[in-house]
């Protein structure tokens, strides 16, 4: 292996600071792209879709679980897919392994669901084998995947509800799926984004102070005020960071 140069701590720090300039540019570009997503036109979902779920038949509206936003990942687990019937697609399985604790998404009024063409009995067996019981996983029974561009390849579709109406707001697939799984990757693809004050969002979009809404995953209480002790801790941390970085 042709390794890079071996340098002193001072030289390493200088090299890192040089690269950090480009990393910050990339972060700002990512934020700008997410801001454009929040201004994407919405596609009305007027067709009725029916899924088989762990509790029986379910509509697309049911997949929201009462929340305002929904991200649906089309996972390939069905006859004809490599790994069947013991495993789902290797790539889709890696995506499932990366899914973060859903309580943080729920705190931002956003649900996540997986959908495949395998029957529920097989999905439940797969979830138990692979430790994915925390992911709501539904069986596709109609053309939902075809209508949303994920009948031949994996992908995430984002939806939002406005009253009784449902709209498709964005889609990420192919290499974009590789980065999915974190709270931030899901929120950044939704119409409302991270819902934090620093974001460039259309007027009237919900926004709260960054960091303050965070909580332990077993401690979220809907509509509760942020933990005052955590607010003080995060305020102090932000102040120290700003002072150190000028």
C-alpha cells in the first residue's frame, strides 16, 4: 500500500485545517441542497394504496401513524431476490442495519416505514432473525412501488399530509441511499427538514432552536418544553465552540 507522508502533529493539524475549509464548503452546499428540497413542488397522491401490515390491512395514511410526515423505504425482500427466503437483498439489509432509533424522528412529527412484496409472515421472521423489530415493515399489495419509482431498484420516498390529503415531496435512490439511516438524513429529505431555526425554510415552516429538542430516546414527551438543564448545557457548549472558533 502506497501510504501518505508521515508528519509531525503541527504539520498534521495544518493539513487538517486546509481540508476543513473544503469540508465546510461541502456542508454549506448540503444545507443549500436541503433548502431546495424544502421548496420542491408537491405531487398529489390521489390513488388509494393498500398494504398488509403487522395489524392487518393498512392504507398509506395509516403508515404515517398519526404524524405529519412519512419516509417509506422500498426494501427488496421477496421471491426472486438474492437471499430469499432467509435474507433480504444485501444492500437493503445494510440500509436496515443503519436505521437509527425512531423516537428522534417521531419527535419531529415524522414516521419511517419499510415496504416489501414478501408476505407479513416472512417479514416478521426476517425482522426477528436480523433484529429489525423496531422498523414498521409492510407488504406491498398493489402498484405503490411502480408508481413511486422503486419497482426495480431500492429508494426512499418522502410524503407529507395536509389534512386528509397526502403529497409526495421527494425521492432518494441509488447511491443516495447509502447515506440514509441517521435522523438527519431522513429529516433532510423531508418537506419540513430538520425544523430548526438556522435552516433556510419557507415562511411559516415549524422551526425550533437546534439541540434543545434532543432527548434520551426513552424520554420524549409530546409538546413538552425542553429539559432546562439540557438547554443550559447545550447553550454553554455552543458558546464555548463559538469562542474557540472565533
